[in-house]
């Protein structure tokens, strides 16, 4: 088999983390999804669907929230559509996601060809069961990137690397932030207090 795949489910602070790894040509890439209460955050890549879809079935979320449109985060959103699970995302690239995916070959090789999917627009605050998620605009890694702060638990979910210092959150990929979004994203992230940071790649 050209690609070596494996999955590693775990749980931290009541949140289920599903991590998949794909390796080829000496390169290893990771892909993530989180289940918090009745919510699924991101859906993994289409190339790893045989791992992510059973996890989605097991979690059986009432709602899917997408951190950004990249194919390793939205690869199974169409599967959620087929199960009647609402998918919400930043509307910036929503139209592109309703169309046939078009991105470079090296990304298709690792993440597969993301099927088109339908989504609604993320509101500023999402109520799900006992959880209240605040949607925080954090462009940089992707122009449409958002993070989710569970105000009920203090958990912060991000599709990019972050780190905590004295209960404040800092953006771990600051070098990739374009000048147009750098200062605003950094200020929003450093002013966000959270107890636990859950991060994707």
C-alpha cells in the first residue's frame, strides 16, 4: 500500500479527539476531528474516510462546525450532509465548497478529492445542549479560519497550532499570518482566556 494510515482516538477533559495519520514518501501528515457534547468540530480528509466515517457514526452529532474550508478539515462534510447533520462554516468559501474541489495535485494525493457539500453560516454564538460556543474570527492559516470557545467549559478549539501561557492563548503559526490579518487575529487570540486548548494541525 502506497499510503500508510492509522488512527488514534483519545479523550481529554470530556472531549473526544480523533486523530488520523497518513504517511508516504517519508512524509507524515496528521488530520483531526473533535467531538464536544453534541457537536463535531471538523470532519477530517476524504482520503481517510474509512477512519473518520465510523467515528462520525459513533458520535452521531447534532451539528458540525467547520474551522476552515481546507480539505483535511472538510473532507467528510458531504457524508454529514447525507446523514442529515447540519454543517456550519464561515461563508467566505462556502460557494467554493458547493463545487467540485480544485486544488494542487500534492494536496489531492494526501487528502483526496473533497466532495462538494452544503453548509449554513456560523452565527456569532452557538447553543448546543449545555454548551455555548463563541465563534472567534482567526484568519491567517486560512482567510476563513475561525476558532470556537466553549464558554461553558473554557475549552478552545482551533484548526491551527496554538499554545497556552498563563491561561492566555497564543497563535502558534504567527509567521504565516498575512499582514492584513496578523494584528487582529493576534489580539483576539491573546485576549481569549481558556482552560484547555484543543488544536488541529
